């Protein structure tokens, strides 16, 4: 049940989360994904039923919507929606497509499902059915968060069962030399990561995507950096060091970056009190990186802390977000530590690649190497969708 991620790699891991809801108000269809600049694409999110069944959370967006070029008169049972488009993209680029299960909104069932062997078996079986049907290269588990060491052990047991199932499927589908991948979105707060058996998890997980953001926000009493590299009570560096000290190999760690900023209103600056967080781009207090800095705000960078923010003295609004200079600093730091690469949440928030200030492109350049091009899977003989079985 060993981890399958190829070592040595042939390039940097550049991973991005793409959400099912990106096609709505955000107007960010699959065709907008900068696939040439990515090695791994994580599709968010699948949900979990009380009985353990993993299921897609938006069937119309995920598998039903007809995009341009999709015919209504095709014979048979066929895959459409975002998942068909993502499969077409990975036929053109060596992009590994994984389904992320859970997330902040869909993690409520993990604890009770993993406490019941019958429900856990249903979780694994249904997740593997989705992998085979949808043309996936792997699964990503985003449990936010195990609340005890006991739940941490349950998480490990789930991952072991998933690893065994993924390895078995690779043999059944005739690709034992190109195993399917298993990844996890991982916490960067000590109250969460201290509960996890990280060394044992690393033996079955290919990549840990470190959610190195949301260190500060509306829940605090004073303004803080939301993703600082160094310093403070929470930092990227302290979290990464904990994982390394727990015997997680550096080449399995992927540093997460936010493609958004967190806002604080009626404040005099970092360390000061605030009241309110503002409207945000799509939800209160959160602005897409591509909308920052806001008009009238000036940008500030603290290279000692590895943090940046914008501040408007007229409106007294501060937004904590990562500028290209800070992403360059973080990526170089991660590269020097031997980390696998960079992950971004989430892709619709970035600027266009051609802008010159696309944060994933900045990170890629800082790693000073090409994107990992290990091949994705293209054959799915057991899919119940005719077009997936036939290569779309």
C-alpha cells in the first residue's frame, strides 16, 4: 500500500482547485483553465451521504450541462458537463485530474462514516466508481477537520483503504505501472495537524496539499496576515516545519497559496482592531486576487514576514493577500526546502496568464523548472459512460 507518486519527478507540481460553481456567476468555464501551466487539477467538491456514499454535489454542472460542441443526439449514455470538458483538456495536456471530496461545506459526515466499517466500505466503493466513470486520475480527501487523535486514526484507515482500492483498480484496468494518485488537503493550524498521524499517512498518500492560508479573518479581534510566510502565531514556515519534523518527506508537500484576499474594515492597519469585513467579490470579506488592489488602495509588502496587503486610508479598509513578489518569495523558499511545488485555491481568482501577474505562473518561474508531465490516464474500460469508454 505504498505511495505511488513517481520519484524522481520530471518537473514541478503546479496544482489548482477548480470549483463546480465557477461556471455560474464567476463566468469561469473549463476552457478558461490555464491547463498548460498546471500538472494537477482538483475538481471541488464531491459530497458524502450519511451512509458513506460519495456523490457529485451539482449533477447539472458536473455531468449534464451541454457545452459548445456537445451534441444532443449522440447515441448511448454519455458524460457531459464540466467532467467531459476536463477530460478533453487532459487529452491535450499531461494534466492529472482528481476529484476532491469534502471541503469546508461537505465534511460533516467524515467522522461518523469512518467510525463504521460498513459505511467506510461504501465510501471507498462509491469513490472508486466515480473515478472509473468520470475518467479521473485520482482522489483528493479534504476532511476539515478531524477533531481528535481517534478521528485522526480513522482518517488514516480511510486513506489506507483508498490506497488499496486505487492500486487494485490500476491492476484491473491494465495500468499497474501508472498508479492512480491519492492526495489530501491538509491543515496548517497546530490545533488540527497535531491530531494527525502524519508519518503513517505519508506512507499511503502521494501529495499533501497544505492549506497555508486563512490564518486571519473575521473571527479575529485584530487585523492579521492571512498567509504570512514567517512570524506571528501562525505561519507557513512553522506549519511546513511541523510536517517535516513529523517525517513527511519534503517531496510530498505542496505549498498552498490563496488566489484571494481577506478584508478588514474600519482599521488603522496590521495589529489594530477592526469592525466589519466588507462586501467582497462573491462573499463577505473575501476579494478575488484579480480584483486587488482596490481603487485608492496602496500596496505594502513585508519581505521579512513574507506577507503583503493593501490599505486605503480614506476608507480605512485593509486587504491581506499575496502579491507576485510574495509568491515569488514563497515559491523560492519552498523550492529551496525541496517541496514538490505549489497549489492554488481557486483558479477563477487568478489573473490571466498573459497579464504577467498570474500567481501560478510567478510560482512556476520561481521554481525554475518545467511543470511535471507524468502522463495522465486516458483509458477507462469500466466507465458506465459510453463516450468515456470510447475515449470521448
